[in-house]
């Protein structure tokens, strides 16, 4: 079941009106979900059973009354807690229950229960308001990204650069919208806080604008209409609530576009959540689930492509600086010794006043560095012409993929020929001749190696060798020069590489730690609580002449202490 951010805000107000001041009488959790029985108030209203289901097809349901098992383990944090407030996180799909209870020292303690309703994994996290650490985590067994008990918690939140209708300036909205290279529906989701596909489509429909049209070409009057439509939608107090099925059950205060076979209207969000699905999300046919997996994998790949293209496009802004510095170095070559540094006149300044600070690479002359900077500047100029159409095409494919995910019914498959056409457009499937050629090249490139392949939470690929022979291939044949190389220090184990795949940015600390955790896991130190792992760029790793298989010598290494842990396996293309 999917609820958008506006609907969750209305749900929070409805629950708060009935349950603030009440207690959680019972709580029970298992691998399938978390159930909480909200107690009876003084007026004698019936208790409410709140049921959170985990996993990719998670849901939030309500029932009147009912009995559940007493909680075990950490669910005891919830039992007997008083509900002090219920609210929603602005711009995101998170329901927050502020709880309090009396501890063993007769002191009232406070916690915040985050009910995260963000696909693909629903979960609940209880955080102490005193020290900000996690007291309990309830999530599905396959949710590898769930936070750990006892760690500090950062609640999900809409990106700070998103705009909130009714508060932010329309001029800023129009400017940001016209800077987007994506289709309008996708651009609205990147611009407006809390907008998902359904809400963005509703905004376009109300403004009379085609959601597939390019955002960069939207007329100013259409942009103003879009902002006015968003403001009207974001100020809806509630009213009728709609429930329908398009792939998964959806509940929203915004009416659907009429493409659904059956739409049911309810007076409140709570009423809509009290109705069971005729066909549950979990009852989807295996074929439909397989198509959903293929589409979701393709969407992740497209999003990584778009992020990489956008990063390359952002770098284009450096072209003018590169050319200015390069020309200035060529004009003032006699002022700086090879490998030196200093200040030289800006050759592009007509007044001859501006100066540029330069630092030459060791042993490099001003002419050599100037020529190198000019070549790079010219490359950036070519990118400025080539990248925008490519980025727009990727955004169009993202838009198409999301639409296919919407069309995919719980018990209805998409035509297989439509899936094949989509996979070829997304370049997930090639023609038979190209597939054979690709397979041949991959076999030649990998020299028969098949390393273990994983993906970090930030989308970076991690490869680990399976044997000493394969470690040599991973390190010395498959790794690019600027890939990051890892090995457990003091233990025999796999050579692991974190693959850049054309990225210009440096991996985050979290990405490095996750890759290092794989190296620690596939080593003799797997059973240790923490393992020292050394890492460096692959170009600084060499093999001594005549050395045994798997032997490597490194330079410029750093050491990181990590817990041995595996990541999600990378799906093979």
C-alpha cells in the first residue's frame, strides 16, 4: 500500500484526534510486521489495532479492537507507553508518535516512534529523545538498510532544497523548474517537497499542462498555474479520500486520473485503511513480481546514469576557468619554473590587473600544464553540447519506467514484448548478436573470473575475488586505476575493489566503510568484532615479479576499522 505525504499528514491529524493521551496496551512484532493495540479512552471508544507490514509490499492498516500477543523483547518499550502526540514529517512519508512512560526509577522518559512508510521497505524505529539513540528497530528480515539498535538515528526528511507550496516564493519555483532537463512530472518531484508521481500528475492535470513535456521549456504562465495548483493541493484539509489499485493499493486525498478500473471513496483516511484489499499486494503473480523486480532494477540503473550525467554536466562550469588558467600559463611561461608556483597575470583580463595563483605539478612546465588545461577545457565545451540531450533522454526513460511500474497490476502482467522493448531502450537487453559479442568481450576481459558482486547503499559496485588466482585478476586486470582497493590487514582474504565506473566524485565515508566490511567478511578475520582493513587506489597496488598468486604490495594505503558485513548482491545484467 502506498500513501503520499499529504495523506499521511491528514492521517496523523485523524489519529491524534482520537488517540493522544491514550496508551499502547499491547505490541507484537515478528518478521512480517508490527502490531500495536491503542487503548480505550475515557469516553469508551473502541481500541484501534494499528498494523504495520514490512517488506517491498509493506502496508499500514487499521482495525477496530482485536487481540494480539503480548510483546516480547524490545517491543516492551512500546507496551504501556502513553501517546503524547501524533504528527507527520513535513514533505515525507513518515508518521511520528511521541511516547512517554515511567521507568524503573519512577522518572518519565520520552521517545519518538518513527513509522517509516517509504517504499520499498516499511519499518518502525523508536528513538530516545534524551540521547538520540535507537531503542528499538522493527523491520523485515530482508531490509539490509534498517538502522542498528543502539546507534544514533537520523530521521528521513525531504531534501532541504525542495520548495514547499504556500511558503516559498513562486519566482524561485519557476527558475528551478526551468533549469530541469527532465520531463515536467519528474521535475516537479525534484522541485516540490513531498511530491510523488501521483501528486505531480495531479498538479499537471489541474494546471492543464502535459506532464511529459520538457520542464525546461515550460512557459512562465504555465509555471505559475502549476504553482497555484500545488498550493491548492497542499492546503487540502482532508475531505473525501480515494482508494484504488494500480500495481499496489493506494490511498490519497488527491483523486486519481480516472485510469483505474475501480476507485472507492471514503470519508476519512482511517476509514480507507480499515478496508482489506480484495487482492493483497503479496498475492501478486510470480510473473508480475518478476516484472516488478526488472523494472525496479532498471529504474535504479537509470537513476545512477542520470546522477553521473548530471555530475559531468555540473563540471562543465569549470571550462572557462580551465581555459583562462591555461591561456595565462602559456602567455607567462617564462615566469614560473617547472614544478613551481606563483602568481601570473590573467590573460583574459583586458585591464591587466587580475592575477591567478597557479601550482604546477612536479616536473611539469607551464606550457605543458597550460596545454593540458586547454585540452580539458575543450573537452568540457564538448560535454556542454553532448550531455544535455543524453540527460534528457535518461530522464524520459525514468519517466517511462515509473509509468510502467504504475501500470503493473497486482495480478496483471505487462505484455512481455513491451517489457523487452523497454529493456532494449534502457539498454538492459541487446539484440542476440550484440549479446553474444558482449558476452565474448566480458569473458575476454575477465579472463574467466566471476568475482562476487555487491552494491553499496549509495549505488557503488563492489567486487570481491573468490580465490588467490581470482584476486590477481580482480586487482590487476579488472580494476581501473582509480578504483579503490581493499584488503583485511593481517588476515588472508579476498581482494576487494570499489568500482568508480566513470564517477568523478570521491566515495563517501559510508561507502568506504561498507566496501571495507565486505573485505573483512571475506577474510580469516570474519569472526572478529572489528577488523582493520587497508585501502588505497588500485594503481598503487602491484604484484612482485614471481610472487605467489594473490600476493600484492601497496603504497599510500590507509587503514579503517570496520565490522565484517555483506551488502546486497548486485543483480547481474
